[in-house]
C-alpha cells in the first residue's frame, strides 16, 4: 500500500537520507522543476559535454541532474534535501541541480519518458520493478552497483525487489513488512493472555474476542474498513492462507484471489465481525482512523507497518514502550508462514539520461549511505526526542543489512539511550515479506475494499460469490489492460 510506505518514508531513521516520499497511490502529482530551468533533450537540463582533457574524470565535466524533490507540503523533507544538495555540490561543484517534485504515477510515467520530461532519477515502489523494466523506463545500473563499495552491506530483502534477471535497476531506501501491533496494557486490563509471537489466526481470534467490549466502545481488533486500506489489510490474510492476487503466464495477468485461500481469508474476517463482534461498531476506519483508535486505547490490535503504529502510540498517545508490542502477521495455522505485505521506496535512474548523468545520479542517491554524518544525524535526533520527552522509533527494515558493520554502529548508538524503542529480536526471524501485485495494485485494493465493506455490513454473504464477482471485475477492467501484454 503506497500510503504506508510514504508515512514510513517521512519518519525513517536517517532524515538526511530521505530523497523523496513515494506515496498515496500516486494521488499527488505536482510536476515541474523547482527553479524554472528548462530541461534539455535528455530531460535532465543542460549538457555534460566536456573537452578531451576532461574525459577521464567525471568531476571535471559539467553534469546536470534533475533530481527527485519532495512535494511542496513536505517542508521538513525539503529542508533536508536542500541541505543534501548543498553538501553534494560542495563536493561536486561541476554538478548543476534542478529540482523536480513530480511524484511517480504508473499512469504518467510512460508519457514522462516519451516526452523526455522524467527526472534523472525518481522514486517508485516495490511493486513497480517488473513493469518499469519491461517497458524500458528504468536504467540498468548493474555496473555502477558492482563498483559500489557498500553493495554487500545493503539489505538483501529490500534490494532484491529491484534485481530482475540478475540485473540491478534500483536502489532501496527503506521498507516495511505489514505487522500486527498489540496493546498489551489493554490485554492485561481484560485478563487476556499475551499470545506467542509465533501465533496463528486462532490466537488472533481468541485475543480479539477476549478484549472486545462493545458496550464500552472497545474493539478486539480494528481492521481497516474504508478506502483502499481495507483491501490492503485483508490481502495479508489472503497471503497467509496460501493465496495470491494474480498470476502471470505468457505475458497475461490473471486474477486468482477468488480461490479457496481467498474464501478462507474472507470467512475469517466475517468470524471476527459476526461471531464475536470483535471489530469496531463503526468499522468504516481508514488508515489514520485505525491507528488513532489504537493510540487512544480503544482497540487491542491494529494491522499496519509497525513503525507507524508505535510512533503514534508512544509520541502522540502517551503510551509506554512496554505496553506496545510489534507482532508478525499471524500464520493461518501452526507452522504456517507469517506473511505480511512487503512494501518499500526505491530510487531508479532514467534510462534516457547520459552515462555521466546516470553515474552522478547514482552518486547523489547513495551520497549519505553508510556515512558518519548519517550516524551523527541519528544520535542528534535521538537526543532531540529525549529533550522533548518523546521516543525514537527505529524502522524495522532499513536500507542496510542487519548483519552489516554499519548496522552494528547504529545499534551501538541505540543502546546508549533509554528512549529508543526496542523490538523483540524474535520478531525479525518470523517476519515474512511478500510483495504486492505487480500491476493494478490500487485498483485491486479498491475492489476488495468494497467486498470487505459488504462482508462487515451484511450477515451471511457468500464469500465465494463475492470474490468471483470481484475477480471478474478486476480482470476485465484492469488486468486485461495491463501494459505487460
């Protein structure tokens, strides 16, 4: 779900690393350059032509980059990006920077590329790799990647989403695996046992049943019930039941979520609603509504990126770290996979850019990765949070590998402060990220949101019939029109 990647992005560990926000399903699409300069033939403005004497050193040749710049309402991110631009140009005075706040949109990227108006690099999501590669809208940066000294310290779970057929097409910024966050204080008050981290649907069902107190406005779990969020939340259960959204064969996409696994997942939702009345009475909750319900102590569980929920609960809701526990998504059955949707933000380079522009774009993207300046930024932020009486919440999935030397340096900083939230180490061994659909993701989510709403509002609906109707609609209106075909 794009929205959740965006929120995570805006609150991620390294403020100085943030080059952009990919978000909201492409709902914000302000385009144009930040300083009014006109782009050149490659869409990146200016020329990188140099003299023969400059041929061996890219730092001696004029290069212009049209960079991915945060949206106008993202004032903090813009300030951070301006600081990065100043530091980058101090090291590379030969580089001219043009700011472009166009936000990636699958319906616009083709036109951007055809008209040479796309930035030198742009932000996109984990779902887009296959589409961008097949359409030729992203540069092969394998050579640049292989020459980068830190390539082996990058988080492989995230980076692998943009490695296609052995070639590298993007650089990870951060990511998430959808999780369940539990309000331990509320469970304790209700006398409900804390489930094991290696839990199941039955455990979730019993926990929700035990916590729910409809007369007092307390729900056992608050699944999202409106907007695309509703379909996004439900899809985690589809994955856990062994199902998929779509399959690809011979270039043709086929909707397959109307499977036995889909029926099982939808029936589980109905049990929470109709058997034990464990969801909110006003179940039409969007992403912000569900998280607000959690931080206000009105629900026992909520499903989202763990960072977002914990950040809101501790720093906005006044909850204590010991009362907020991040769980993997539950397995459908004991021994099953704890699948949660894997999402993230990536920066990719325009294939129409010149070789010099591509190399300098790569240097810009990775400029703050694995640096002492970034470590200092982390520590400064933790101290600032402490001075404000707030907690610092690490994101569960960073751009760097957990076993990297850099990760050890970050952990050493965390261990110095008592206002840094600590995840249970077992959580990371149980998280199982599964990527979203590679095309029509938001359209599918919107369709499934209608199914979820019908299931919550009407008793005794036929799950198989509901899913068959939804799959037929998605197939005819979206998957049959996929650009891969």
